[in-house]
C-alpha cells in the first residue's frame, strides 16, 4: 500500500520533530556547511538530539537500569533459532486461516495466489531491498540470533541483519506525535509467569506486507505471547494481529522455532543491483527474460 502525499508529509514532520537539531547537525557536518561556521562546535542540545537521549529514563543497556530490580523472567531465550518448517515450507506464512479481509486484503489475496500459481512475484518489496518487517522477518528462512537481558530482548535476523528490540524495563510507548514508525515497530514486553507478552505498534506501512502481499495500515498492531517448550529447545509464539482498516477482528497465528546451537548469523547486506541475479525477484526475473537463447551460455 503506497503512502499518499499527505502521509509522506506527515511522516516527514514526525521525523523532523524527533530528530530536530540532529538533522541540522548532520547538515553542518558536511565540509561545505562547516566552512561557514567559525568553530563548527555543536551545542549541547544538538548533541543530545544526535545521541537520541530519552527524556527522564535510562537506556536499556545503562548500568543503572540493569542494576534495578526487574520482573523475574519465565525463561531465557538467548541463542540462535530457526523457524520450524517440519510440516512444510509454506509454514513460514501466517495464514491460512485468514481473518475476514476488507477490499484491499481480498484483492491482494486473490492476485497474490494467482501470481504464485504461475511462478511469478507479487509486490516484490523485499526483492527491492525494503525491510521484510514484522511479522514476516521472523519467518524468513534464515537463523535469528536472540540476546536476552533483564531490560531488553534483542533479535537480529540473519536475513539482511534486521534488528528488533523488545524492551522489558517497564517503559511506556513513545509519544505518538513524535515517534518515527519502523518496519519492526516499537515493542514493549512484560512477564506473566512463564509467558512473555509483547505489544508492538508504530509500524511503517509503506511497502510493508504480510504473506503474499497483504497490506497493513498505520493502525496495524500486534500482540505476541511467547512460551518455551521442549525443555528450552523450542520457542512458541502466538501472534494476535489487528488492523481495523484491512481486516475484521483478530488475525491469529502460532509459530514455533527450534534452538540451533551449532549455528551463527553473519553480516548480510541487501544491495538492489545484486538482486538482478536472484531468481524469484522482479529484477532476477527481468534479467532472465532479457537473455535470449542465442546469447545464453
């Protein structure tokens, strides 16, 4: 779902409000701009903006925050994980079953299935190096590294090194008037006995889809209920997703990941030009079609 002009302007205003003088500082850092300033020294306010300091609370990794008393965790998820595909490759999808979609979702489901049946791509945003975003980044067929601390759970996907932080230190969600939407959203969790409950909102919805091109709006929100099974070897997550602009009620899906103690993740960069060599992307398909039998080797 492409954002309209009003949406883009609103996003620019939100970003400008949050970054404020940090944007100015970045501009001043250029050689041309700095040459016009006597000493080029930033103000304290500019530095605070650049550091993205919180208003009145410690960062997740601050020693003062880590030393505080926090909720007792129900489990420790630190490790490397891989989506359970034992029941079939299509288990990376979040449906069926699907909720009752409104017009945009119905259209995407129909067109996406038709394209897939013909071996074609549909809304190939990931192939254009747009982030997969939540929840799809969790089921990309790459390992995911997770590091759990009392204040935060970090997730780094082997697929384009997508980063996600789930804050566990009791903080509130950011002010909606200044928050910058992201593809993985802002996530805050708390423990209910041996279940980690995570609420996520503030998603960037431009070129952000679920399954085969199903769009989300800026009202998309998600709750995850994470539990540990099989003596710590299996992580189960129940997804409860809502988007009143695109479907009725809740979209529910449950996934499992298996611990992979002999795996690591490495650095991965998505470079659009390289996708011209990858089958299954728009660029790759176009490259293949451009090679005629007489020129192919």
